[in-house]
């Protein structure tokens, strides 16, 4: 049996090493993300209106984005998620699959009413919802 000198063994190329590192990094990221609760939930927009006391033809008075809190509650009333809308009224709450009640939390002195909306969240997707806050302007 011929014993080879360690200096004579073929070395892996840089490309092979880079490929192995990239595969290991991607595998680590995939494992880390697999348990993430952000695979499903609810997302949407909250608008507040009316904004004018009387809407007139040719003088539009569109609803405006609502900046505030959106809350998700389980069927038993337990709060399971809450977030703030952005300046465009958009929000996103990560939730496990199930049925929830999504509502706008109206602070004292804020718009008058908002109707909670039941939502079904499926595994692997975000259910879209549009919420309306009634300003009370008539």
C-alpha cells in the first residue's frame, strides 16, 4: 500500500468551498424560518370617513387612512394580537390558522364607531380585510 504525502492530496476549489458555505447558510435560514408564526395571519387597511359634513357632486370628500391600533381576538375574547396602522392605514398581524375577530381600537376622543369583523385565517396565507371607522361627521 502506497501512502501519499498530505501535500499531494487534491484540494477543493474556491468555488466548491463557496457553494458549500452557501448551501449551509440557506439550510440554516430555512430551519430558522420554519417555525416562524409569520406564515399566516391577517393584513389590510383601515379607512375613516366621512370626512366632510355633506358630500356634493364634483366636490369629492374621500375617506382618509386611519392611524391607530388594530386588534385580533380569539373566539373566546382573548386578545391574541395587536398592531399599529401605518400612515396609509395599512396593518399586518401574524396569527396561527383559525377564526378571529378583527377590530379597530378607537381611543377616547377619536372617531366614533368601528364594526369588528370576523376573519378566517388559513395556514400559509394572510387573509385580507378592509376596516371602516365611522367619524360621525354628517
